[in-house]
C-alpha cells in the first residue's frame, strides 16, 4: 500500500518514502502553508529517520528556507521551539507504528496542521523546485532543555519529591528528557527497559505482553508509578503503583481538572467520564484526530479550554498557572503534562494514582482493530447497522444489550441499556476496522473489547 497522507501526516513503508516523494510533500507544504521565520526539523530514533531528515533539510534549503536542525527530540518539544521562533516545523516520525514504516508530521507557526492545511498540501503536490538557495542549516540543541524547564517552572523542583517513578525508556526519543524532567521535579527515577532497537508502543492499545511486563516491573519495586511515551513523545503511558495502565482519556480528565479548565474538547472515542464527572462546565465531542480537536478548541474562543484524546495526547489551549509558576499554551499533543500533572496532584493531595483514578467516574475505554478487512466491507456493516433497526437489534443482542442512543459523528457509536458502549469505525486509510469498547472498569472494558472483536470478525470475514 502506498504512503498515505491525512490526520497523522504522511506515513508509509520506509522503502516507499523515497527522496522524490518526501521532496514533493516538503515543497508542497512550504509552497502552500505559512512558514514564518523558517523550518525547524526534528526526528525520532528509527534507523531511517536521520536520512529522511537530511532530505527534508536539503529540499527546504533549495526552496530558500532557513533550516534549523533540532536533532532527536520529542514532537511537542520541537513544536514548542518552532512556535516560540515563529517558524514552521516538520517531525520525522512514524509515531507508534513499526520501524519498517516512517512518516512526516507538519506544523505551521500557529500549530498542528489543520484539515484545510492538509487539503492545501494535497493540491500543491507536483510543484517544480524553485532553484533558490537558502542559508546553511543551523543546529539548535536547546529545544529539549527548554521543554524540561517548561515543567520545572510550572510545577516547581519539589513537585514530585518523595515519589519513586519508573521510566520505561524503550526507544522513545524523549526518554532522557523524561528522566531529566522527573528528577528536576524531585522524583527518584528508576530507568526500565532501554532498547537499542526501535520498539513500537501504542499508548491507546497497550498489548498484553507490555501490560505483563509493566506489572512485573511494578511488583515489589516500591514504585509509585511507571511512565513512558510512544516513539515520538506526544502520547503518554502511565501506570499506577501496581503496574495497571491508566487510560489516556482518564489522564486527560485528571489533568484538565487540575489545571482548572472550563471547557474540555475530546473525540467521541474517549470515555464519557468528562460529562459524568462534572469537572468541566462544557464538554465538546469531535471526530477522532487532533486536527478536529484543535479546530473545536479554536472555535471556543477565549476560554480555559483543553483538549485530550483516548491515546493520552493533551493540548493546552490557554496560558495556565501551575502550582509554582506559569504554564504557557501549547496547541499540540503533549505527553509530559498528562504525566506530571496527575503525579503532582497525587503528591499534593496525599493520594496514590489509583486513588485519583478511583475518584473519576467509573467509565473506561479499550480499543483495538481488525486488520485485513476491506474498507468497503466495514462501511457496508456500519451502513446496515445505521439503517436497519432489526439488524442493529440482532447485532447488539450479541453484546448483551439494546440501543439507547446512536452517534454517527465518526463511525457508529451505540450506547447500550447495560451502560456500556459499542463503537465501530472503519479506517479511512487502511483495510482495518477499529473497535472501541466502554465499560465500568478497565478489566471489563478489555473483556468487552475482546468479545467485540470476535463478534465483528464473524460479521466481516
């Protein structure tokens, strides 16, 4: 399958991300979107990322653009440095997908690429090189340090004092910065699982082997939490002291409430605890993907607004006040804030992370996908369930419930009379059928997910 371009930028097999293809997308981006003072470039730790970054830099310079190389840094650190400089940026990363794939994430000086920006790039493909010559690229090694100081300034050097935190480093590009941040906030840090080869970590669908490893590390280690991120550092992974993974949308609820947010924007795939908990004056639901979250946040206007996704990525839409100092707005997915804020809240209140989670509404999601399912087959199933009440009732009976509500914002999301939720979403760029399950406990959600995947497989295969 050729590389795809959409909500997550450009992604594809490394063998198909040829220099000519990368160059075409970079010229289209630079020619159709605002660039500001230049282009900042960052990359993750995949073996292919340095070579792709070199292509991006060469093409941008040949378009007359000033290039700043930030090296291997987390995506939010790169974006923050570029925003501060009034520059655009490109992150070379495939996020949580395997190392035989990679991609590009695009940012204008104002933030993440919008759907309008995606359309503009698509329309500008095929541009001829301009033949200009920009200045020699410069190196900026301060982006990571500035990102660490962002949280030390906001939360203070004693925010995590007395806490012992494990950091699952694997191959996350921000692993050293994560350790530095937690230590600068007063935590005692134990590094776990550093890897010399790339390990794909999906924070929204943590696999069984990873869950078992996290629980094993936590057993008897005296840790208050284990934290990690995906490959490019814009999505968090957090466990409690027992090694139980805390869902990303629950981290978002806790973080938003701790910051005093008035409005929360989150996709329909996030659990319904935001509405049930009453922490926010208003909750806005969107399609899945950070561009949709950002668009809704911007439509809110002046307000204490935050955005978060089920994968844990958190967007801060206002200049907040941390316990120790200012925390400036950052309109891109961040993994560090939804790690630090709950940990700091736990210490300040004398509670454990498990206690904080227990205070949230008992709503939990789990997600996974069926692969190798033709898109037209998934779409046909959804269309049938939307339009045929009898077929829908028979389908839901397999889940042990009946429909009390239906939402077609993104796929088909059905609320059941059991209090659980079934959500089907055909992929727009891959032969996959995503399934999201919501239930009353993490274990129940995972069991409901497993059962749901079995049911779906019977309908589409």
